[in-house]
């Protein structure tokens, strides 16, 4: 299980951050959680993450800007948005910038796992 | 009869003849003096008599009225005695004479007699024979008393003269015995208050008092002061305490039960006599403020309803921001619950993880409950309550309602709260409303300048003058110079969809809290709004 890529979680809401971390753990993923985009970008091992789960609305750099920042660094890291923001313009922007999925809260765990499988090109059931 | 030298009256005693005869036989009903004088009608008075006792209204006004309405308090017993004596002396064809002491008359003698003419069977004549001590001082004193009577009787407030000497003597005695804490003493001797209400007596009242109490005439009010405090016994206690402690006056608002059964709110003012004034006159003034209080209460209710309506409208605008706040903990609950089920469904369930997640679910549910409680607090009808508050706390609670709105617009926010801010007194919900309103105002201003990201700075601080200030600065377009003086006016708005009540409500709330709110443009661009509240210390 530990061979699976490391997943980064960026969410300013502590309860949600911890919930996502535990969800990934039970599903067999390793994860690291960040309270804001800046500390994620500052982490030395950004390139080691296999996928990014991020909220959209956050103080400072928001999720959309974070994805743009990664793309600007020529990173093709898969990005999955987990957000309460159902705004169509934001969703379109996220997808146009290369997001793998744009999931709205509250969401079922299975839905997130499906998107992760897609992002990591895992086969279901593995 | 006007040929008589000195003051002279003629009284009709037909209404009180039975009482007079009863008194003659030694039966003296309670307050028989008051009853007798209220039923003894003046049918004539000469010029001196008018000057002596009735000058504030003139002879025409005296005739037909009970002598009790005019006769000075200190002479009432003497007059009643004279009338009874005159009736008793009639059989002997005699008169009743009393020599009295007086400050203004030299050796005066009062003489009362009845006519022996059958046509005048129920008439008692009274005359005062005396020379003034000194003509000038006599008339100066009379004129001054006339002015006083005029003033008192035409005052639009109920006015009572009270003789509290009996109580003052008791107080003097207790003071000599070493009593200091009269409040504690009255607490352990409540009967003393009841006794005081009996021995302290009303000796004169004006017309407004008769009207206020719903009495038939002044005489109905003369006697023990007890009825005054029937609906507010605690007031009697406080009036006594202030008397004992040597205060010059005492005021409070109290309930008054009138003689005809109405319950009124009245403002009571007591002025205690001090030497060398006449110690037998404690003045009590009563003003009926029932209507004023009712109107004020109605006005407060209307204001509270209006403020609440504005609050609900404001929350409506923030619905999506609030929904987001509730959605956050609900999402965490769902994710944690599903994760728990996954741990439980394993061949070897990880109960430790499940316990940890269940604790988090409980925390999130409580958090969601807290948010709902705050929203409900903003929407339910409540009577504003003044309690001690930390403005920093209020700011953080208010922020909940707009946080998502600010974040979703990527507005940069900086908050600088002064630590250990002195507490202020106020209504928690209304002050939250002011801060939310100001925040929404700034967010909307920034939105008008779509190009930039926008920034809001919030700060609190205390100044040396004992005020706590909340300040919000934004980098929006600022306020047009012509509008600065109008931003707090009702229905003033620069927004197409705005009604213009938000800032007006802020101002009325802050004013009701004894504070002030202001607006100005910042030199670097944008607007600054701030309000100050007095600290509770």
C-alpha cells in the first residue's frame, strides 16, 4: 500500500482536512495535509506528490490560483477540487486549467475514491 | 356681615350636622376632622378672609367650596373644634372662642357662633379678630403665601404636603441610640415601614393631585400617607432610607394605585425639609408618566422590529455564505462517518480509529449546531438586553456570517485586535448586526471596483478616554465627498438594488448604546468606518 503515490490535501478547514486525511488512510493512500496553498507550495517535496486534493475558497492563494501556479511550474500533477462552491464559472475555470475532477461537498467517499483512481490511473478494485 | 372688622366667614354645615352631633357626644370617627371640613361649605367670606386663606382663587371661587380645601393644615383641628363647639354652644345662645398663637397676627381670637334666626339654622359664622403685628410684614408674608398657593394649585403636577415630623423624631431617637445602617435596620424591622406609612400624614394637596388620585375632593387624600405606597411598598422603604440618611431629595418611578382603582406609572419626587425650614412640610410631587412609558415601550418595540427586519434582510443577502458555513461541518461529518464504516467493515475492525472518528463527528455536529444557534440568534425576535461584552468576541462571531463571502471574492483580510480590550455594555445580537453590516458594506464597495482583489482591515482598540473603537477600512472606491454627511441617513444608498437602511440601522444601534459612528475617506483611497462605545467600567 505504501507504494501508492503520496496525496497532498490543501484545505483551510481543519475538520475537513482531517476527515480527508483519514479517508485516504482507510483507502490505503498516504497523505500529507496543508492548511493553506502557500505552505503546500513551500514544501520541498511538491514534486513527490502524486495528486493534489484542494478546496477552492481559501484565504490567501485560492484553489484555482494554486492549480494555475502548478501548471506554470510545468507540473502535470493531477488536481481534484473538493469544494462547497457550485459556481459554474469557477468549475469551468478549474476544468479548463486541467483539473481531473471538481467535486462538491458534501460528497460520498466512493465518489472521491473513483476520482483518485482516475487521477492515478489505478484500476478499480486494486 | 362685611361690617365686621377682621376676617369673617359663613359656613353651611347641613351636610355634616349628624357628624357634628356625634362628635359632640364623644364619638370621633377616624379622620373626622377631614370629613367635617370637606362637608362644611363656604357660603360667604369677606375681603380679609379671602386674603387670609383663599386669595389664590378669589372670593367667587371660595363660595360653594368645602372650607377644607382652603384652611391651612396646622389650623384644621382648631377649626373643626370651633365648629363643633359653636353648634354645642347654640343651645346656650353662646359662641365658641379660641385664642391662638400666630406669627402674623397679634393675639388673634377665633370666634364661632350660630345664628338664632330660624332661616339660618345650618349656618355657622366664624371671625378672626386681631391686629396684624406689623402691617407691612403681614402683607408681604400674605403676598408671598398667595404666590406660593397660586403656584402650587396651578401646577400641572400633583403636589402633596406631608407632615413627617413623627417619623423624623423616631429617626432622631434611633440615631441617638447609635443606628447607622438604616437599610439593614428596616430589613429586620419591616413593621417600622408600615407604622411610618400611618404616622406620616398628607396635610395638603393641590387640584392636580385630586385629579391624579381620582378623588372626589382634597379632603379624601388628607390623612396617612399609606395609600400613596399601596402599590409600591418598596418605594416607601427607599423614601425612608433617604430621609434618614439626610438627603435633600429623592426621586424614582413607581406604581400608584389610585382611589378609583387605576394603576399608574408615576414619577415621584420627594423634597425633605431641613432646618430652618418648616419641618412639618415634606413636599411630594407626582407626575403621571403612564402614557409616556407606554409610548416609549411601543417605540422601542417598533425599533426592535425594524432592526430585526433589517437583520433578516441582511442575512438573506448572506444566505450562500451562511450555507457554506453549515455545509463545512456537515461534509466533515459525512466523510468521517463513511470512513468509520470502512474501518468497521474490515476483517479486523479498527475500533481505535472508529472511536477517534466518532469523536470528530461529534465535534463537527456541535460546531454545526453552534452555527445554527447563531443564525437563530440573529433572526428570532428578542428584547435588546444590555450585558457586558468583549467587542473582539463579537467581531469574531459576526465574521462567521461573511467569511465565505470575503474568501469567495478573494478579498485580502487583516484583523488586528487589541488584547485585553475593556468590556462594553450592549446587546450582543445588535452589535454583531452592526459589524456584519459594515463588513457587507465594505465587501460591496470593493466589488464595485472589479479590477483589483480588494483588501479589508479590521481593528479594535481602547483609548485613554475610556472608549472602545472598532474600525473597518477598505480599498473600494470610497465615498463621494457630497455623500459623506448622508451615508447614515435612512434610505440613502448608492447601490442600484440597495434600500439604504443598513448604515442608518448601524447608527441607531450605536446611538442607543451611547456610542458614535463615523465615516471618512482614506487618503490612500477607500473608505473608513468606525464606531466607539463607552466601556462598562
